[in-house]
C-alpha cells in the first residue's frame, strides 16, 4: 500500500481526516514527519531543517485559514551534537516567530537516520476545507511555484548556501487568515500543484481548467531547468513549495486581493469535472513520501 492508498484508508476510518489539519472546537492540530533520506538533501543545515520541518506543519494550519499559535518537534538522530541541536531549535523558533506563533519544545530520541516529527496548533471558528469549491469559481495560488525543486537541483550542484535559502519557505499563515473569509476551498501545495488540484477536485466533486502561462513560476526554476518540459515538470509536479491553492467566487476577487498580504495568481476556473492544463489532461503526479 503506497502513501496515498494509506491516507485514503485512514480517511475512511478517521472521521475528521481529509483536510490539511483537524479542527476540534476551534482548535486546529496537524502533524508531519520528515526524514533525512527523502526530505533533507545533503547540504541541508540543521537551521534549515528546523525551519522547514516546523514550517510544513504551520503551512497546514495556514491552509485551514487559521491563526497559528504553537509548534513542537521530535528530533531523532543517531547521535546528538550541541551545535546541530542549537541550530535546529533556532530554525524552528524563527519560523514560528515569522508567523506569530511560539516554538514550545518537543522530544529527543535516537534513530538510524535524522528524522523530525512536528505538530502545530492554531485556532479558527470558521475553517476553510477542501470540499467547498463550486463550478464557475476561480482557482488561485499564492506566491511562486518551484522553489523547492530549484533548491534540490542546487543542492545536487553543491550550491548549498543558495539552496538552503530557497528551502526556507514562508508559511502562508497571514495569507490563509486573510483569504479565509473569501475562499470556498483551500489546501497547501506540499504535494505539488497538479496533485493539489486533483485532491481538491476529489474533495469538492468538481474539476479544474488551468493554463500553464498563468502559473507564477519562480525565477530560480528558470535558472536550473534545461528546457521547457523540465520547467513545466518542476513547477507543476515536484511539490514541497507550501503555497496555498484555493478557490473563490469571481465577485470577491478584488476584496481577496486587497486583504491578502501575499500576492496570488489566478490559474483558471473550477469546472464540473476533469483536471486540465490547456487542451490536455493534467496528470495526477506529485511528491510522495518514501520515493
């Protein structure tokens, strides 16, 4: 059973599963696990690892349109080094501070490879779920796409300083809160734009028609892509950008732009069925843990 099949099984068994985070009496909670082999390329600093690991959970809080309040992390490694621990906590604390939350600790354990498990908390009385998109609405994304894909290429090329900088994304908590009153459905793009659109389509029983030229491809991607096909693949399918993919009625677009502190792009429209880019079907392909 692969990750998606396992998640589908859990969605059938656990009633509150299915969105980026669970909401219980206004309390938002989410958890993530990252491993050195699949999530932290060689050259990733412990500061970046702390920022990125905690940021991934804070991004889930953002996708619910919630305010972030706190985060914790489990830090596991074959051995503990003082400088690495301090750097990790520094990154975790700084990403929390960037979104108005607090890093409040966690746990330590030994493991065969560097592994981090994080939990973030938030609050909202009106969460935005994945299931509210309606045909005729607009589909949008915050920020730019492909930063993490470009970072991986730079790690592989030994340009670790620039790669670490790209890997430290800003969780869109402020944007999520601002978009909450306007968005009909929302999730983060951790698995890639294409897969996010398919997941939203499944949850909302709808489709999407988007245009590649409308995608806000990060300039860093253009500097590492060898050709147009590679650029398209890195922007659409790689994932791990942690931007917000959301839908909203066209008549609230201006109000949403005015309220949102992060620029966002309109990619296309919500349709009755199917996920297309231009005249072709957009494959349901993206980031999968363990690959």
